[in-house]
C-alpha cells in the first residue's frame, strides 16, 4: 500500500517517491556523463515520460538540471553547491584516516573523488619526507594517467569507462602515459584483480602512486599514496597496498555507520 504525506506526496517504503525519482533522474544523467533526451532518461529510469517531464521541470527551475535548445538535459551548476559541501565534509571526515596512513608508510596520502571526467583531490595528509608529492587539494587530474583515476575507473564497467574517456580524452601527460584505450582496459582488469592501481610516472615524471577504491561512498572515491618513484619501490608497494585497503575498509564501515545513524 502506498501512503500519502500531508502534502499529498506518495510515500514508498518509508521515503517520498517523488524525491526518490528526482534523485534517480540526476544519477542517470550523471552516470551517462552528458546530455540526455526525455526518452533516454525514461529508458534509464524505467519511469513514465509524463512523470519524468514534471520532475525535470522542477529540477530545471531549481537550477539542478539545465535544458538545452536541443531539448536535451544535463546537470546544472546548482549541483556544484551541494557537491562542494559534500566533498569538503568527506575530506574533513577522512583526514584522520589519511594521517594514520602516513604514520604507517611515511608517504603522502590522498583522497579523490570522481567529478565528471576527472578526479578531484578533496583531502591530503603530507608525508614525512622533505620531498613530497606536488598534487594539492582542489586539483583536478585526468583519470587514465593517475593511480586514483584508475582506482575510480576500476569501479565502473568497460562501457561506462569508454563513455567517460570519450568526454575527458586520453592525452599523453608524460612519456609513460597510457593513451591506448585497449591498454588501459587491460590495466583496469589487472587493477580489479589485484585490488589496487599503480601510476608509474604516468601523470608526473618521476612520481609514482598506488591507489585503491573506497567502496560504498556517496560518490566514486579512491585513496592513494604518492611519492617520488625511487621511494615507491616494489617492497614499499607491497606494504602500502594492504594499508590502503585497510583504510578503505575503515572509511566504508564509517560510511555505513553514519548512514545507519542518519536513518
């Protein structure tokens, strides 16, 4: 049985159905990384076109969705306010975990999220060495050339990866950057199998990175160690990868606990 709120809104399983559907529309548009027609949104959400049209008009009026002259729809800048706040909260919340990683390994620890066709660094704990990683919080980097980027892409299907890379491209950032989609697809398969990604001077010459996904985050998330390549030896990577995986599990468990409290 579907209940009604005092305002006449349908409730489904304890939630307001129109709110659930609005977020489903936003997620479908975001997942496809571009602009969609009403029929494409309907196919992605399995909702009636009439319902989608009403919700889309509301989202457009609120500034969360934009309508192009082609009558296709994309995400609008109103979401940036929400995204910035969520990213800052996630970064603040994760910083003690990153500091714990630095205590274990000594190298700079980073937290990054997927933002469109790039990775966005939202938190960092500097390493103990005088020569550190040069990436800063707020920096946006390519996905195909970074450890965090690969750890983010590894959480997606090959078709989803192809759509994102079509938007962001695969430029050669250094001589070691992977620019062949087939080679990257193999690299991501290896990443999924072993549980962590490696960037060996692909984003910045002389700098390497090992990264793992953080499962269960509200947006695709990854954490990493970055260091000058001579310091990130195979032995260090063998110690760093389990530490990162443990930290990712800690973050996932905290997210689950926070959601349980919120509900």
